[in-house]
């Protein structure tokens, strides 16, 4: 199981914001909404688009390329053409800093 990596202070990511990172060679997007803080793979499972360039609405992340949608809480697809879930990673706050551990 992957270790946690410190990414940025929670105060630097306001609700409604997304931020992309590369962790262990994998592109990850952090999503913060009023519903919580989540980390997912940043590359859409439909084709090659960066989800950090899409729209975040409550728990719904919409791909900028073809409009596929994913649930940020677990990565499951919510709308076509997306059919394959996104990898969803573990997130925790430690001393006010967001930390993420990659899923296997
Ligand atoms: S690349 Fe994301 S829906 Fe097509």
C-alpha cells in the first residue's frame, strides 16, 4: 500500500477548487467541495483529457473533452461516455496539510 505524501496546506485549496499533482508518476487531481476533499486520477478513463480542466459541481466532476462525469467520492462514472471508474485515492489532513496515498 502506498505511503501518504504531503501536497499542500488545506487553506490553499478553497471549496470549489481543484488542483493537479503528479505522485509517483501518476497524475492526480485533488477536489474540494462543501461535501469534502477527494483525490482521483486526473486522466479521464474515456480518452485522454485532464479532469482538472473540467468542471466541479458538488460531488460531480465533468470531463472537459466529451462531458463524461464522475463521482468524486469514489470515482464511479455518472454519465456517458465515461464507463470506467477513475482511481480514487486516500486523503487525510495532517497538521493542516493535505496528504494523499495512492490506491494500488
Ligand atoms: S475524454 Fe473524458 S469523456 Fe471523453
